[in-house]
C-alpha cells in the first residue's frame, strides 16, 4: 500500500507492442475511511447504490453518445477499511487525458442529477 498525497495521481505505462492503440483509465475516488467504530454500513450501501445508479448513464453518455471507448464501467470497492468509487474506460480513439477530462465532466454533471433527485425526492 502506498500513501499518495491529496489530489490527482497519474501512473502511465508504455506497452511493449508498438502497434497497440488501446488506452485505459481507472479513476478511483476515495470516499472515506472507517472510523474507530468500524466501517459504516450505511455509507457502504449508499456507495453501492451510487455505482449501480450511475452505471447506465455513464455507459450511455461516455460509451454510446461520446464514443470514448468500448468499455465503460462504474463500481465501488473497499480496501483496508477505505471505501472507493471507481470508473473504468478503455478505448483506442482518444488519449487518456481526453478520457479523464470527459469522466470528470460526466461526474460533475451527474452530481447535479443526484442533487436534483434528493431535492425533488
């Protein structure tokens, strides 16, 4: 396990096959760490719901509409009592930087969607 400073960390890797055209980004967002009383079941359930709710809109927007890649996936995981939300994109038409920019834009716009769902209940 490596402790990274707050902010963005990008790990780039060059492949051995010079004809390989695929790019992949795996965006992990740390949600929160468990407290001394243990992991929060409510937070864990809400995070799983968020990943499930975002699955189809992420695919429809990033895969179908914007055609950023052929694989678009959202999910949640827990490692060492820390909850994470993640998105994975894989494709060959755009650079990882462009893919990342679009993921961030999607996440910001979907945040507004979630807010309106909560407000309009």
